[in-house]
């Protein structure tokens, strides 16, 4: 005699078999073969190690796109904010004869900053150096930032600053503004700065949202103010050449650890890659995250 619950049991078995078949088919559609679906729970997380991300479109097409990671390399970290120092020439202070503002000078938007403009054409001597900064958005996968203005300035090979130091207050060389291109880059042609007493060799720069912001309201619209720390190997080579003799002893008396700006261990994000030699010149490059 047939068990009274046999029809129900048979129906249950049929239903279970259909569910298992449908489940296996669904897994094949997902490209998982016979593996369990439980690992799918973790697919939405973005780990610290980067890699790739997968996106499925409404039509069922699956595409793979690369993602950018900055946790280990630091190449897309926000660059530390630093003082502009006593010689910014951005309209925020005086040089003794009045407000010192190079940003309102005709011709200040330029790539070659070795010579003075407007009232003088004197060229600052020194070993040639090009500085390329790439501006990126740390909050948007390190996307390049185009259309920003970067004002860059530094001291002479003697450690003096145009517009401020004795004998060169009428000069405005080694100062200039460039607008970032579609790759977020600007390049300045200048000379390798000297090392003066009490400071590690460095280059100042300010970032503005636009060239209009830089040249019309310079004292209050900076997006970021920071400095570059020049690597010692390049400094040693340059300072062994003519005109940099004072820098040798000044550099010997200072270190990144004792510098009042870079001693907070921020120099790793502010030290550019420098290539070249004293005969043909040097090139410094750095990614600047804001």
C-alpha cells in the first residue's frame, strides 16, 4: 500500500530537484560554474590593495575597469600645507618699499622664470633646472586637475630672494605662474636654488583655482601652499660648482630632520624625482595631490 504522504514527498523531491537545477544554471550564468554562491557576499568591498572593479550593465554585459590605489605608494596623497615664508611676493606682505606682489606684474604668467620682467631683464645665474608639477585630485581617483594656476618661487644660488633681499629688491626673477594643462601639469624653467643658513634646499609654490584667482586676489584664494624638498645627492653635485660655494657649508649644517619645515616627516611627499647633471641641467618632477 502506498504511504499516505508519498505524493507530497514526490512533489517535494521534484521541487527540490528543480530548484537545484535552476540554481546551477544561475551559477553558470554568473560564470561561477559549480562553485558555491556564498563568496558573492564579499564582491562589493573595495580592499586597500587596489586591483580591478567589475561593473555589470543593464544588458547583462560585464566589463572590467582598473582602479587606482594610493595606500601603499602615497603618490596620490594630499601634499602637506606649509608656510609661504617671509618672501612670498604674493601681495600678503611688504618688502620695505610697499606691498610686494609679483602676481600682478605684466608677464608673470610664464614658464621661463630665470629673468626679471617689467622694470628689469636681469637673469639669475645658476645650474639649469626644470620643475614639472602634476596636480591631481585625491578625492577623485587621482584625476588630473586642469585649469589651475601654480605660482612658484625660490631663492637664488646665493640664497637671496628677489623683491626682498638687499641689492635685488628691484628684481623679480625666479617667480612665475603657470596654468595646468589637460594632464594637470605645469613646467617651469629656472635655476637650481642655493642653500641658505637654517633651511634645507627648497622651492615654494601656491596653488590657485584659476589664473584669475592668482592674479587678482592672490592673498586669500590659495587652494594649497607647500614646498619642495630637493634631494641631497643633486644638491651635493650642484653645490660643488661655481657660484654655490656658500651652500656647501650651509647644507652640511642642516638635515631634513632638523629643518623647521620638513622635520615632521612630510618630506617624502614633497621630494621630487630629480634627474640630470651639472653640465646639461636637472629636471625635477612631482605629483601634487590636493
